[in-house]
C-alpha cells in the first residue's frame, strides 16, 4: 500500500520514471555486452549458452515488469484527466421552428446545487413528445356546429370536432368540412376555456376541408401551427394526433406513419391520397392536426375505419386549399366574412364557387374491404357474419337528412333506389344521377335485419 501511494505521487512518480529509464538503458547495454562476449568465447560454448539463457530470461522478466508499470502509469494519468474534464454533464437539445429562424436551446444540468450526485432523470431528456404537444396544444380548438331549431327559438348541436389555428393575422381556423356540416356559424372553444363565435368562411366538400374566421384580437397570444411538407414524410416515421373532443382538454395519441399514399378510391371515399397511421383518431378528433416530431402539421385527422387504421388529409392538399381561400378572399369585397362559400377543387378555376347544386345527406361512408370486414367482425359482436361486401356508414351528423331518415353509425348500405352497391363511389354516382328525385331509398343491413330507409336530401345552390 505504501508502494502504491508513493508510486502515484506526481513528484515521486517522475523520479521513478527517470530511474526506470536509466535501468532500462543499463539492462539493454548489459544484454548487448553479454551477447558480444558470448560470441567471443567459442571454446566454452555450451556452458556460456546455458548461463546466457538464464541471464536473458532474467532480464526479460525485469523488462516486462518495467514496461507494464509504465503502461499502468500512462493510463492512470489519462483516466484522471478524462474524469476531471467530464465531472459536469451538459446536455443540449436544439429545437428549430419551421416558421421562424429562432432556435430554442434546452440545457439540462446533471448536477444540482442541492444534490451534487443526483443523476439526470431520463424523462427530462427523452420526453420530446411532451414538448411538441405543449407547443401545439394552445392552437388546437374545439369546434361545435349549431343550427337554429325549426320549431323552437334555440340552437341545436349538429356536429362537433377539432380544428387548429393556421393564420394569426386573419384569424383563420382550419378543420374538416364534415365537422362544419351545413352550418354558417360555429362555436370555437380554446384550451383555456374561452369561447367565441366563428363564421364558416370557405368549404371544400371534395377535400373535406373548411375554414372558420374568428376575431383576431382573441388570438393575439397564440401561435399558429405551421404546415409541413407531406411529400417528404416516410412510412415508419413517428406522428402525433392531437384533438379536442367533446370540449374536453386536448387529447394526444402517438403512432407511426403506415402509408403515405393510401388512395381514397380504395376506401370508397374521396379520390385523393391519404396518410394512413396507427395513431388512434377518436370521435371528436376529426379536423385536428397530425404532427411530426418537428412539431409541423403534416396532415389533418379525418377518419378512423378500424383499430389501428386511421387516415389524415396530407398537408399539401391543405396548403393548396388555403391558397384558393386567400385568392378568393382578396377578390371579394362585400362582407365576405359573413357568408359561406363552397369551393370545389375539381374545377380548373381554383377560386370559382361550385356551379351545380350540392346534395347534402349528412353521413360519412366507407367501402368495406375484406380486411375491414374481418376487423369489424372481431371487434363488434353485432357485425353481420354473412356480409361479403357493402358500404358502412361511419358517421351520421345529428339533425342532418340521414339522421332524420333513420340512419345509424354502423349501418351497411347494400342498395340505393333498388340498385345494388358495393362501393361508396357507386353510391355517389347513383345519388348524382337521381338528384331530381325528392327522396332516396336505401337498403340497409343492421345487425341481422334488412331495413328500408328513405332520405330527403338537402339541395344547395
């Protein structure tokens, strides 16, 4: 113990190193001298050879001990310097916002003043999901669509969902068209509990997107969410679905991107490409943002057709829609904020209102694929076991013609006006071709029973 304490003393250690170097030099000279003397004494070769071997082995052992000691001292000094430099651990996480050139630096100190030896808590470093949600939540709102009761002087709730702020200057909220329904005014509720009336500005039924304008003075302390580039996302990337269902505090679900271009025609819905994710989009989350881990909005939550199968409208579609809205807003003059304008992205003129009359039923339908049928049969004991094809009613808007006619969520449409249907696209074509009829007759499978439902659609110019 005394030897090691002296050995690791800096001054004594230098003395030992100098002595070891001189000893090594002497040992090498003695080895060379013995070797030369061995060559000169050829007469007593056998005796000198054995003696030289013994001396060589002895010198080899000494040299090995010296080299080992030097290596040990070298690594001890390196170890001491390394730990002196790394006593304090500073972890820096840089987060860059896409809508500005500023970077927020988060520095976590591993050694606290009160407890110098306390370790870094993993949740402080790895909870980047919580940081994203904390930044985005204030811009996510609850949207409540209301209409005047036909017989009473009150407002009746039609539908509800989520939305998010995209333009702070003009006070623009982006949401789904099916959340708005056929309303012209909606109630917007923020995460802090404040409510304000919003005017439905532009609606694109084809893309299922709509904008709501609210007074800009109520959002002066809020930051809008930036729309990212949905073309750059890849399958397998992390994503977060944020929403505000039933006017409750914002809910968050985490998942991965399952597919970046799932055709709507395969689902029997709008003929655009959707983002498929396994992040659960629950009832009331429609219209909310789908975020990447950079905090950018890459999609608008729209539809859930099964467990782990949800769909979002890519943000690139939303960008084009907002450009059309801005162009038409700049062209209009007379109280444009106080009326609803329908925009159809299928027409060549992006800002032109829809020239033909629209047929409004107030339900969301999806084509039943073999995988969807199997998934629903496993999760819902009341789902028909003999169904091979059909179109399922996913959502019914309260107070809409479909709801008044008797439709319920989960109904399976098998025929319209006596014509068998297997896809949602076939239903849309029949409805358009028979638009002159005052009522549409649907054949519906509900549980084990086949029923007839008549619906009188609303027609709007």
